[in-house]
C-alpha cells in the first residue's frame, strides 16, 4: 500500500510517522533505545520506567518512496506506509522484521464439534483462534536460528522459542509445569538472538497480553494485548550484555542489599504458631553449627490473619522475643498480605474505609473477597496516598524488631473467584480499573513497603514479593512462588532464576527443598547444592508437608548441608561485589551461560548450568539418582574449585558427582575474595579478608562498605585493587578510602604461599608483612 499521506515530523528526538490518518511515534531515548508508541487513548503512565531516561542523541531521519528511515549510531528503524516496523543494528544486520502474512490457527484442522469433544475429556484447546479477536498485535518474522530469553520466571526452559506465554499475574497452586503460560509475575521483556545478533523488545503495557514465540507457526512470533496503548521499546547493542543493560537502564537496577541478606534464611508456614518452635529451630542451628541469618514468619503470627497485628496470645512480648533472637544473630522477617479483614472493630480496616483507600465495585461500594482473614478489602495501591498509608503502618512491624517484610498473595490472590476486571482502582491520579492495575498490584505493594521501611529505618530495605511487574526489582527481591518438592521443579529453578536475572531481578531465589509436597533426603541435598549461588538463599516449606530443616534426614544430609552453607559464606564477599557491579552495569549476578558466551551455540539451550558473574561456572546435579554428569565448559581455561585440576574450554568433561559434590569451576587467572566461615554475618566490619588466586596472574577490584545503610552513596565505602603478576608479585591499592572499617589484614593466597598485608595508618595503604 502507498499513500500520499505517508509523511513524518521530527522534533526533539520524537519522530511521528503518519499514514492514512494513523500514526506511530518513535522516541529516541538513546542510541540503543527507541520507543514505539501508538495512542489508543489509554493511560500513558509507566510503572516500569520512572523518570525521563532520554539523553541527547545524534540521529538522522529521511524518507524515500517506501520508508521513513530513523538512524542512530546503534539502530536503524524503517517504517513503511502500512506502519510496519523493521529494525537493523549498526552494521545493518536485521533484528526485528515484520511479517506480512496472515496468522495461522493452531487448531485450524479441528472444527467446533470436535473441539467440544476434545474439551469434554478435559483436554485444553486454544480458545481464541482468530488474530482479529486481539486488541492489537505486533507480528514479526521468525528466523530458523532465532532464540528467545527473558519474560521473568515463566515456567519451562531457558530458551523460550516454541512456547506461548501470557502476562497476567495469578496465584497458581498446581504443580508448575512447562506448559503453564503464566504465574505470579508479568515481566514483558523479550531478548532475542537472530543470526548471532542480539536485540530486545520491552512491551510496557500492564493489561493482559500474550506472547507466541513460534508455537503457532515457525514463520513468525507475535505479541498481542487485550487493551492499552501500543507501547514498546526497541533495545539494541553489540552484545547481549549491552541489550540487557539497556533494559535495566530503563526499568532500574536492584539496589545494593544489606550484606546479611546474602546469608542463609530458614522459613516454614507454621513456625510462628508457637514461639517455642521458633526457639527450637534457632537452638538446632546453634547446636549443629549451621549458619543462619533470618527466620521468616508466615501468616500465623498475626491476630486472626489481620495485617499489622501481632497475636499476643502466642507472643506475649513480640518486641522482646524478636530482640532476644537478634542478640543470638537471627533476624525475623514477617509476612504481609494485602487483604484487610472486614471487621468493624479492626482499626486498619476502619481507617482504610474512612479514607476511601480500598478498591471499589462499580457502584462505589468496597470490593470484598475472601482470603486468609475471611472477607477482606484490598488496598488501592495505585493511589500514592494509599502507598504512603501502607508504608507508615509498616513501622508497626519494624518497631517490634522486624528486619524486613515479606509480601505475598499480591497478584492479588482471592478465594471466592478472581477479582473482576471492572473493579475500580486508581492509576496514580486518575481513575482506573483492575483490568489495567492487576499486573502492577504487587509492584505497587512492594514499592509502598520499600519506602515505608526506608523512611522508618534509614537502612536498605528488605522486601520480598511474589507478584511483580517490570521494574519491581527497584523495590523488592522476588521468589518463584509456591514450587513443589519435585525434581522437575529443581531442574526448572535454574532457567527460572537465570531468566529472572536477565529480566532485571538479580536478587531472586526459589524455595529450597520445595514449598509443597514432601521432599526427600536426596532432593533436599541436591537442592541446597544447586542453590549455592542463588542470591536469595531461603529454605521454605508449607504447613502440611514433612519438615525439611537440615537435620531432619540424619547425619549425612546434615553434614552435607552444613558443608555447602559454609561454602556459601566463603563466597558472600564475591556475591556482594557482584551486586555492587550490578548497580553500575545492570547485569545479573546469577546468569545463563548465553549471556557471557552469546556466540557459543552450545550454551543457547543450556538449562542445567549457570554462571555467577563472569568467572564462576556451576553445574549442579538435578536428576534423581545421578552421580556423574557431563559438564560443558565454554571458551577459556577452567579450574575445578574442589580439586584444582585445570581444564580447557569449549568441550564437555565427565564429572563424578557423589551426593556430597557440586561441580564448580573458576575461570583461570581469576582473583576473588574468600570470606570467613561464620555462623552469623556481623554488623561490625570484618578486620581481615583473604583473596584466592586461581591461575597465575590476575587483578580484582573489591568493594566494601558498612553493609547496612545508604552512606555509601555519600562516598563512605572502600575500593581495593588487588593484583598478582605472573612472577608472583602482589600489590594492594586502596584507591578509594571513604569507610573507616577498612581491613586491618589482607592475605593473598597464591598457589604456593600466602602473602600477608597489613594496613598502615600513616600511609593509608597496605604493606606486605616481612
């Protein structure tokens, strides 16, 4: 189609292309990021992208007979008269090319009568077959070698090609399997590798939406939405790392956590039924010399499941009890659900009712559904005043000694049917409905909780959320929800956490051992091994299943569990460095191999290995009964952590892996901090640090601050540059000294000796001991 009305305007990095009374606006955010927008008259507020991300960018716009062409140093976008969009990288490699053909029904050979027969036995049949039934769609060509990653923690494998997914947050109690299209989070960021060239597409639309990534047809992939504006970002870059960094530039990075948050945490629904049970758990950790940072309290600590209450029949003195645990090195993280019990004698409910802070029915009455407290109202978290109100009430728990807050059931989950789409909510300062606000309900609850903790304590907040949207990583860690004690859930945890990391959520984890169903000694053991570098490191289980504390299954499991907890603590300084780097680069801590080695076709479907930063490779056992496995080592030279044996990369090796072994490999010529073996992470600064050399020569930059508050943003941190040359010469440079808790002693552990350095106050430097 061609038309005389095909034209463009260009002003202030915004190019509007118009054709046949329709238009697309292309906003040039930076050379690697271009926003595509078509106004359907819906809210333009973004919950993912906060603030103006636009930077001054050199670009050019031109028009020929067929296209308007927008060109930056990193991307070329071509728009035809039908407003189809094609994208190329800086070297003119195709990245995103529109598809001209018609969509194909996946059930095109099944008539309606046979669909009814198939459904009668309980089989699933796609309900919508015609593309015309979607609100809008973006349809692009699918190359034979195209691979897809991201989308948060959707079930299934690392590579999402060939599957379909929905973006609609839901509480899903059934055992999660790879055919599930959606779970608790909606993070519509898609990373692609096409003919070896990376790109990203971030669809910033909070309404229900859908990805079909080649399931419907091998010819194309499609994004469609039920409502909202057409609003997406094209992300470019030389490498996949560049593209991921573009995404976190837009949606934000994970803030630096408190250091203790990287330690081990124990949880179980039911612990907080009885303070004696909690003390018994802490006693056992002490008895067996197991590291422990926190106990999590599920819903039973509350009075009748009312939020911002404490059952004083169980806990006569909650503050005294939490204080006593803190003196033993253990913090408490209580849960909060959004449902506020409908109770005339309950002050939180009455206050929210009086101020109009709850979601409403169309007739203006308060929307009520049933959750744990019974009939409950739901705070309208899209309203900034409601977020402030909720955040201020968080002080109730913090004043009792809570070290953080775990938010749950915030999809929102409801017992008496789903919340209707027409429930009235607020979109900042505008009226809206649950249809738009549903997918950001958990996001806004997490934001409210984060700001409440920060305002009350001045410390880096610890918030955990089950439901999330793009950008929630700025406010909360996340876990993958109610998994089960099943081997395929252990297997799935690796691609889930790797894709969460690519999707901005560097601080995330799964319930170690499985939340529901009954774990086994072998499964629990292999899970603690596989989760060794999982940023959120928490064992959590349900009320009705067998206990899964480390000592439950006898001495062998206990000893192995202790071994890997102790090993985890050795790596905490390295993990902390990774998080500091993440705040600067936007790159995840736990990574799929494809992020570090995107040109290696072998790793594009690697589901059972992962990396930590650039230099650690982990290959867990995730199959029942397996005691040996092939480990693929990518390019380079690699050193086995346990044996010191060196291996060449781009090959498979056979690793013998008895029940107490975990294959971990360090890239040759890596220097890394090696933390102390402790049972609790102290708030006091460490006086000593050790650095271990793997290989012959290396340089490493190490970060240190107080691990608690935000003073590092004012320069109160230390940065150490530790280097070892091939001839064994060691040097430590304190190139930024803003924190008074500098190490007094630093040991550099070489292959044949240890070199000790002492801090010299007069020279403000480290001097090798003689």
